[in-house]
């Protein structure tokens, strides 16, 4: 060092290299018991403790290390604690700066693995102790399903939220400074960079699972059965509520739904998703009736002003119950900018209708549909198989097969269009169409129905259609 910190300076016999310690007790440099100073019994006596240079050098070494332990300023080679032997507060400043700069607790994460934090603190802790805090600058975003931290090679410890739940997607964020406190078993995430309600921007596609063995909404949704701390959710609505926190950021979320068995899934209300990706809900495309969604006094699948992210493939939908403000439609989309796609769907009895698009919404049908129940009408729904109103649209980009499995009736007709709505449902085949009773179509108030030239008897029903805007 260029500064003689707490040294004897140019005193006689001073040295610049610390001499070896010549003190000994029973042949050892230090003894087994602590020793203390003793005064001489009188000024003339020579029976007090003699202070050797080795002891003074040891004291100076401890003080020097404490004062210099903060190192230099980041901006220059100047020591954090200015070395000045006339400053009696050097040690006090060193202690204060040590806490202010958080050197014993803070380190940069050096791991290159997602869901793993590796840090090296200085000085190195001897063990994990309850209450121990580690502050780290994170090197990798967490991808969900848990995370661990390893401090100075003491061993990996699981990181949990304070409620005991596992670390999820982007709970750890690259570049964020986050804190972890050891609770005696695991580290708990104490500081989270993402503010409550702030979106999580996806960096990759994700897959979640609903239904099946061990399904519970307290699971993490990351496996189709309970295994390795993961498991499926129980309800579609919980899945929607969870994924609503994501900005899709151009990526997709797949929600894989197991067959419902004897207990249908409850109704699903769609949320708007930002970021230009897709949420693909997949049930049983081969036998959609095995994956049932049932609404009681509610629509089965409903989406109002929910954007264009959602697609459905392989679900059976039905509704029942008394009117309680909801039209009880199988798939009900509404609101400008809403666009939902369905494929391979089975429709049971739905008082308000099988599917409807209103108020500028669009429903796109890309795969087969099966009809197993009719639509008697409700206060809020007219009872059509398909209904468009108020600039709503229903379209099939390519003809789809239709299968009707039983005798069914539709209070308002097979297809209804009103108030500038547009409907074009094209079928490649119509199996069981003779079992349908009710009006084939009803179009008015500036709306339009197109069969691509299929003629007045194109749609199922036993009553002639009404309206001129039909071709």
C-alpha cells in the first residue's frame, strides 16, 4: 500500500514486512485459552504483561483489513475509506460503508441456466442460517415450474414465494435485482421486480393442462398428471384467469384439456390477450362430446371485447337453467375487435342458441360440427343454431361437415341474421339434416346470409326461410 495505515511510520526499527509471530505457549503460536493483560504491581516492578511486536502487528492487521475491506471507488482507484491516521472515525466509516454497500449480501448471478441462481458472496458464508438474506442481480428469466439458488457452493436450495408456491414464469427476471431470505428450509423470494398486475412478456411458447388425474386449481398447470411437483388445473376459468397475466409477445399458449368424464367443466369467460399471439384451447378433436363445457344459467364459452387470440378445438358445449341475465348461448362472442375460432365442436341443448356473434364480433368455424340438442330460445337469446346481429359475422373459410345425431328444434331457425350482420356457413355434407324442425333461415334489417349459391333449402329445417338478402 502507498499509505502507512496505523503504522509506526519511521519509528526506530519499524519494518514494512510483517515479522513472524514468535509468541509461543507449549510449543504453539497461540494457546488453548484466551489470555489477558496484567498491570505491574508497582511502577518499579517488572511483573506486568509484556507487549510484543507480534501482538501489536496482529491488532494493526485486523484494523487495516476492516478499513480497507470496502475496496476502491468504482469510479477511481481512491479507497472508499480515505486512509488518514489522524481520522479516528476510519473504522466506524468502514463499518457503515460495509452495510451501505451491501457487500456481504450482494452478488451477481453467474449461472447460465434458467431457474438456477449461482452467487458468490464475500466473505463466504460458512452455512445457510435462518434469516440469511442474499441479494442477486439475476442472469436468466425463470421459465416456470420452480427455481433454486446456490450460495458459495453450499448447495442448491429451492426458492419459493411466501405462500409456498413455486417460482413461475418470469418471477425471476434477467437484469433485475431481487432478494431471497432463508427460512430454515428454503429461500423465499422477498423482492419481486414485477409489480402486481403488470404483464409478463412471453419469450417462448407455453403449454398448460386442465383436468385429468389429480386436477386441482392449486396445482401449477404444467403437467397433465401430478408428477414431480407439477399437476393440471381443475377448471377452465382458472386457466384463463392465470394466463391473462401474460403479454403473448407474438408467442402462443396451448391449454390442453382432458376429457370431462361424468362432470362437465364449468362455463368459460374469455379475457382479452395482448401481444399478437394465440391461446389455443384443445379438448378432444376426434370425439368433442367427451370434453364437455356446460353453463348453468350462463353461456358455455363467452367472450366480449376479448381480442383475436382464442381458438377452440374439440369441445362439447351445452347450457341449461333459468335466465339470469345471460343469454345461455353455447359460444357467444360480442364486441368490436373480437374474433374467436372454433373447430370440431359438438353442440347440445342451449336455450339461447348454439353460437352467436354480435356487436362487431367475428366467429370463424374451421372444422366439423355436431348437433346433439336443440335451442328453445331464452330472454336474451333467440334460439337459433347460428345467429349474427349488429355487424357481427360468422364464417366458414372452407366447407365443413355437419352431423345431427337426434331430432332437434330451433325456436328462431337454423340461421338468423339481423342489423347488418353477415353469415356464411358452408357445409361439405349434412348428415341427419332431416331430423331438424324450425325455420331454415331468417334475415332482415340490412343483414346478409350467403350459401354461396346453395339455394333456399340449403340449411336444415322444415319451414321455409324468410328474407331477401339471401343467396
